[in-house]
C-alpha cells in the first residue's frame, strides 16, 4: 500500500537530506554481522555487500516503522485524516533545513504546521473547513506555549479566519 507525496520546489536548487532520515538496520537471516558491519552475499554473482550497522540506512519507499494513529494516541486531535507526526517529521527532515519554508494547502488537523513549528521551519497552511482551522490553531498555540516554556523563542503566528466561498 502506497500513498503518493507531491513535492514542489520554487527553484531548481531543491535538496534531499538522506542522512536526516536514516533508520536502524535490521538483521535478517540473509545477513551476518562481522565486527559491526552486516554482510550480504549476492547468490547470483557472489559479490559481498557490506553495510555499517551504526550508520543505519535510508528508508525504502514503504515505511513500516511508523505506525498509524489509533483512537487513544496522545497526539490525536479528532480530525479524521490526521497523519502521525513521525511521518510528517521524516518528510520534512528529508526535504527541508532549519529555517526553511513548508506549505500545506489541505491542513486538516495542522500536523504539518505543528511539526514544522517544532523543527524550526516557517510554514503557511490553509484549509476550507473552519473546523480544521480551529483545530490547527488550538494545536499550534498550545505547542507554541510549550516551546516557549522550554526556551525556544516564539515566532509570530497569524491565523486568518476563512471567508465564505
């Protein structure tokens, strides 16, 4: 099962930061551990591939290490299409640097904004549902207070109410 993530950049100087999203390597029956390095031998060619365990690996195109949200998760806001923060955090870490900009045109519960705020990215978001904007605004204000209490300088947050279409 795959979802497709559309990724747009303003210029041709887009970037991908694979080291920011490395995940631990898992051992398997086809690999053996030799001095902190996993070795795998290709059965057809006999070539030996070596993978440093401590360096981790870049995740494949399916991320089974990030669980979906269940009804009792603490981060749950009640918005039906809410995504796990860990999922959005991986995407933002792979595609933006601190201070970078993020846009979410279908903000829903505000997960992208909340993660961007926590990671020090600037963000803009919109949603046509007034309830979504209310949920996201409460979430961002509460998180902003928590970040300020921990010493992170607050950034201005402007919430523009939706207009009738």
